[in-house]
C-alpha cells in the first residue's frame, strides 16, 4: 500500500490535554488583537468570531484527550505569502480529515491549528453564520493555548526559524 502524499512527512503524537486558563487566554487574545497574522476579526475561527474567552475555555474542558499533528518545512521562503497560505491550507485540510475520521469512529472531536480557518475561502464572518461549523478549524490562540509552552510541556521542540517553519495541528477528542 502506498503512502498518502497529503499526509507524508507528518509527525503524530498523543499528548496531554491542554489546560488553558484565564491568564493564558488573556495573553493569547492580546496577541490576537495585534493582528500580526491579519486574521483577527475576519473569520469564525479567530477572535472575536471564535467565541468569548469563557466559551473557548469551556470548550477545551469538554475533551478528554489530545493529539498533535506536526509538519516541518525546511528551506522555504517565509516571505512568499502565497506559499505560506497554500501550506497552511493544506495543513488545515489534513487536520480536518483526521478530525472527521475520529468523528466517523464515534468520537467527539475538534481540530485547532495555526491561524484562522481556511475552509470556505471567503468566510461569512461577521455578516452571516458559519456555513460549515463542523468543518471549522479555529486557531489554537483563540482557545488560550500558548503553543510554545504547551508543546514544551509535552517534550516537543518548538522554535521559530529563519529558513523554515513548523505547522502544528491539535486534535481534541472525547
């Protein structure tokens, strides 16, 4: 059987459930408001569309397990916005597929990734409700998860590099 080219190169690990709190949520939301990624206030997957701080903290608490999907990209041009967007979208799709497979197996599951949801291309936020809430992949930051601390607490190396990037997908399940 041949490998799935979409998932080739991914690292998968069952990890501890994140435990965001009011302090981590405030820090994440403060970073989100700075809008360095350009997603704040533009999708249902990023604040404020992702939900209130309390709603997002409560949502994480409804799950009993977590898995991380990681893919590293070396020697890429981080200034190539089209490439970064394509890689991010493909990564979200892998996380969404994983999440949907868990749901088919009877689990309650939610995927979270870097950046805002990219499912629809053009999000209905804020004018209309999300067209596909079951396919929405919100930002981990929207849920108060400090990625560097969380990965470190699970013995996973987290670092920013000048010549590449690593994308992280978190799958919460029960």
